């Protein structure tokens, strides 16, 4: 799908000799990473860009990528064609692998990166052959995430928490409860349909086979009430603050202001961020700073466009919050190792 938008109202200007030299130098650097940019001495905007998005065709990721491409096209200082290319499944691993292996011959490429793809890399999934920590974030879409429990959950027995699998980001709730000193056991409920991630875990709660579960989306608090559950805590928002979508629910960091194992708290936040991040739009590693600034400037209006939240259960975020979220998603290597060791010790999970 090709989208093209003309910039308007830019006016005329006369750059000084020094400013012109800086602009020419920045354009030359950008041309090394973004083919076609060198032909335009007054702009870093490429003629065309491919936005890789996870499948399936017609799915939420393609819809979100198409909307983001349109917003970026409108925000650029010169017309450009942004084409959305759908690749692989909804976990985003195939698309991320292709993005990581792209070369200059592929032309300028952006990636719509779902949190699940980062989670796969965090737990050491052998299919994830990429390192997202080096991809500059442009903008994205996030959703709140909370742990809810039945009000009659046992006090003297381990809490039974419904989770999709040992590698799922919902497992962050088990780690958080461990850090809070509350005994718990997982109740594994693999989803039958990837588009209805919570269906199996919600069924376990309704059937009294589990005492709680992780819910996400802007209706998470309302959904908890419908299931007869009480929100216990929400996973932290940007900068480890209370999620603005859940102002009445305490953040995990508020319950653990001085954790005994800070590396595992960071790991829990990273795993939960994979569930909170519906998708992030990112640039390739080693993209010149001028080009990163160009695209972040083009995304400045993304959060304000369509304030009625066209993406189900999500909130749009701009460059600053996208950068913070990517930093949470990609903890330092020692934290990732601590999380993998916890998964092995606690859930007997070993990456494939």
C-alpha cells in the first residue's frame, strides 16, 4: 500500500554558508544508510520507504502500520511514498529477523515491532536473531497491564495465576509476586487463538481453576470487574510511573520501592513491557542522528491524531515515550540472564 503526502506552507529561507555546509554534511551521512537521500541536498527525506509489519494480512499490525505510515507521510517536510509490507505471523519474529538482516540494497526500511517479538529475544528464543536495543524508537502504541485476583483468593495457600505459557510476558506477574513475598503457582492456559490471548486464562478464572490473571488494554479494569476480580497492581508506565490509563491502581514499583533483588524487578518490568507494547515503530541500527531526528519530528503529531483511539485498547505514544519503553523492553544483558535463570529455576523453562 503506497501513501504519499505533500508538505505545505514551508516558506522560503536563505541558509548561511555555515548552515548550508552542515546540511550538506548531514545529507551525505544520511545517504550512506538511506539510498536516494543524497540526491536531495536540502532534505534528508528518501523518495520511498518500506514499513515492515507482522502478519496476518488485514490484521491489527497492518492496520496500525498503515495509520503510522500515513501520519509520518503527513509529518515529513517533503513528499515520500511509504509502503506497508506484511511478513510472517503476529509474534513479529519473522518481520524482525528480516528487518535485522536488511541491507542498503533493500532501501530505507522501518519496522513495526510488537512487544512479543522483544519478549522472544529476552527469553532466548532461538528464532529471534536480532538485537532490538539498538533500534531507535520513533513512535508506537501501548496498552495498560494489570494483575487482578479473586476477592476470595486463599490467604494461606499459593495463588494460582493463569498464564498462557512459561515464555509469555504474563509470567512477569509470577515474578512480581515472588518479589512481593507472595507464594504462587502457574496455571498454564495456552490460547487456542492468538487474536484472543486472554480467552483461556479468563475461562480458568471463571471455572475457579485459577485465582487471578493478567489483563491488558484500556478496558482491563472494567474487564476485571466483569470477572469479579480486584486489581492488585499495574505494571509501571513510562519512567516506572503509575500508568496514566490506570490512575486508581498502584504501580508495581509503588509496592516495591526498595526491592531486595532490583535486577529481577527490572526483568519483571521488561517482560510486562512486552505485553504493554502493542507495537513500536523503529529504525535500523546505526541510523545517523540527523535521520533519526527527521523521523521523530515526522511522528510528533502521531499521539494527537485520531484521539478516539482507533487501535483497540491502546494509547498512542510519541518519540520520547517510545524511547523510554524500548529501554524498558531491552534490559541490560545481566538482567536478561537473571530472568532466564529465574525462568529455569522457577518454571523449568529452557529456551529452545
